[in-house]
């Protein structure tokens, strides 16, 4: 297991952080450094962010292994480079425009859809999930002997972004090629293909989220984060038995929201 750095690790010899180190390691200081780099594209490592996006599909464990290295070298679990967020935003815009095109939306309707997907589906829901997971993990999952450690809120949000990216690609990109010709048809194969893509996408989200928190060595019982798989599979079976078409419902919802 890779070593980690606790809150009290960098000290002046008496267990207390020096004023300079304490100022550099506050949440506000890390947030300021992150936001400042948003306006300096040359300082962003887009090649490495693309590498992370690739491995979130093929080997997400390798992505979280890098978070370990960041903790060792920079004393923080959360990303300090906004390149991943920038690329995710671009993916979100392109895929949403494609979604609007497939659903035969006009220009202003597509803009409304884009704003909805960005600020509600990604950011709004992400802030809610990250805050909820941050609270639950710090409240209930930290090992008793590691109470000096805590899950950074920024890391919780990074975990959401990591898990959201495969879901976005599956539902907002791969699914586009099947919506008009297969999925929204009133046939068994239609809702089977659509609901199966939903199963894979949400399953990815759950699994990548689990990996994110299980990568933290000071947390316990992270396997409970896999329990939603049981509910997901049950809903999938019920949807096939009842003929529910999740994609068709989503398309109808999006069209209603942009009127």
C-alpha cells in the first residue's frame, strides 16, 4: 500500500504545521490555485487528461493510482490541473449538440438543452452527489484509527467527474447512433438496446465511484458503494418486463424542458 500524508505529517517538530505550510494546504488555497490555472491553458496537461479519459474506460484503477502519486508529491488527493474538467466540458458541449441534432431541435432549443445538461445534469447533480459522498465518507467510512485523515471535497467532486465521463460518452455519444433507428421504436429490441446502454452507463458510474473511494487507504467498508448494483439490475429487469424505454422517456423530458 502506498504511504499517505496525514493532516499532522508536515510539522515543525511538535506536531503543528508551520504557518507557511498551513496556508498552502488550506482548501481555499488549493481552490484558488485550481481556478487560477483555468485561465492559463499553456499550464494544463491536456495529453495527460486524455490519457485519464482513455483509461477510465479500459483500466480506471490506473487513473486512481495517479491520485496516490499526487498525494505523495503534492500532498492532496484532488486534481490541481483543470485540464480534465476543460476536456470534459468540451465533450459535454459536442455531445449535447449532437443530441439536439438527433432529436431535431432548433438552434435555441439546443442552447437551452446544453445549458440544462451542463448546469443541472453535470454541475448541479455533481455538486449534490459530491457533497453527499464527502459527508458520508468522512462521517461513516473513515477508520477509527485514522481520524486525522479526511476525504477532500475536491476529491469527491473529481470522483464524480471520473464516473460521469464514461456515462456521458455512452448515453450522449454512443447512444446517438441508435436512437432514431432502433431505440425509440416501439419494439422489444428498441427498449432492450436502450435500457442495456443505461445499465452499462450507470454501472460504470457506480463502479468508478467505488474505485475512487476504495483507493483511499484510510476508508473502510467501501464495498457498500457497490450495493446500488442490486437495485440497478432489478430496475433493468423490471423495465424489460414492463416495456419501459428509458431513452424515450429522457428524450421526451428533454424536449419538454426546452420548449
